[in-house]
């Protein structure tokens, strides 16, 4: 599962550059949707803890959070940035959760289900660990066409390797945007009450280089670049920076980003 391999220094770049730009706006959105929740919550694909921190800050004192991720390196980075008595960390595969049936009142997953090789199996696991009446809340990116800044990075990096362009961004994180497909996969896993809302946010970055550095150093795109050119990450980040500056100018960037937010119950 190379597309889900966030190791080495990737977590640090991911959290520093992509976290504020891409993930914090939707982390706050998910936390808001759980306003007043005070039960047992499982977070799948917690990454570097962007959502975990938002949940810990927003939820009532009675809530308990178990944050999991497939990559121990991501969880280690997350744990280093949040010390809370009600948050516990545990490596886990979202398609084979190491928890008993009906163990949680809610399951949350931010931008993680796109990485599941078998999404219906991942949804079925979420359903299995939910208690009766529990909620499954997750989000996925809309298409690259609706996330222009990411499309610009994707295209700029691809032009450096015309014979074998890296395809991670289009292949995985931005490839699961069809609402009918999402609904069908959830229904196959046994979910019946399904609400899908398309949510547009404004993202902010200090400069184009932050976005380019985040993608080229803080995602599996990095491994794709290095496989084609072991010294190519800097060159790719520079090309992406120039492309972003051509669109948004130099200095701080404000750009729209778009995702689907799904709330469902068995």
C-alpha cells in the first residue's frame, strides 16, 4: 500500500505545511458536527492528529477519544503534539480494527477512506464497532477539478516526467469523489441513513512554496518523485511553486478547496 505510506520525515512536512492549509478547515467542521458529544469516539486514519486536536479542544469533558492510524510514524508525531488524558493512541488498520463489536458511540475519519483498498470493507468495520444509534462521520476530497491548487501541483510535477508522470494525487486522495459510488459502498456495508454534503472552504497559506513543499515532501508523492529522480524533490517543489505563483501571485495565498462530508448511521 505505497499510497498509504507516510514514513520518514513525511509526517513532519505533512503536519507543518499541509495541516494548516488543507486539513484544519475541515477538522474544525467535523468537530462542530459533533458538538455536545460526550461518549466513546474512535478516530480512524488520524494522521498527525489534526482532527484529534480539534476534537480534544471542542468536545465536552466526558468524551473519550481513541485515535488510530495505519502508520506508527504519523501517530508518534501526533502524540508528540497533544498530551490529553482523554486521548489514547493506537496503530490500527481501518479495514481490520482491533476493537470489539459495538465499542464506540461514534467513528470519525478525515480524508482517510480514499486510501482503503476495499472501501466497503472499511465501512463495514466502522459499522461493526458502532453501538446502536451511533454515528459514522467522514469526509473525502472532491475531484481535482474542484481543488485547483492541488491540480496545479499535480500538473506541474507531471510535466517534469512526461514519459512516466507521478499520479498519486489524482489516483488516490482525489479519486473518490463520486457521491453515488460513496453511497453505494456505504449501503453495501449496511449503512442506511446517509447524508452527503458538499462543503467548500477557503484555505490559506503564507506562500506558494508552503503548498508545494507540503505536497512534494509531505505525501507519498515524494516517493513517486524519488523513484524517478532520487534528487528530484527539490526540483519538483520549485516547479510547483512557480506554477502556483503564476496562478495566485507571490505572497500569501487564499484558495477555495472542496470536499464531501458524510454523516451516516446503520
